[in-house]
């Protein structure tokens, strides 16, 4: 089995990193931390969920991470991984 992250071209990785830059510094830190520490080793389904999360609005992501509102079902696992980061 091949590593799905290994197939990412450097420009794709740069685009993902750019998408992690948000309007809130706190989100920048969390999202870029996940990208740097976990994304490359995550299963393809988790990587896709993370990319879908990046399509969401900042206030929604923040609310999910703080536990104010539940995330959509397809994002529950990746939100939990983001919340569990050191």
C-alpha cells in the first residue's frame, strides 16, 4: 500500500499550508500543527476529512474545536484529532 501523502506534489502541499492560514491565529496554529505532525501519516479518509474541514468557515471550526457545537458527522474524527493535539 502506498502512502497517499507521498503522492502530493510540493505545490499541492503549499496550497494546503496556505489554506491552513485563517483569520484567527489560534486556528492557524492548530491547523498547521496538524498538517506538520499528522497529515502525512493519516489514512486517506482522514486526509480528505481534513481538506473538507479547510473548506468550512472559521467560526464553525472554532465552535467545533471548543465543543460549543458538534461538527458534521464526516468531520467528527478529524476534529477530535485536532482537539487532542499537544
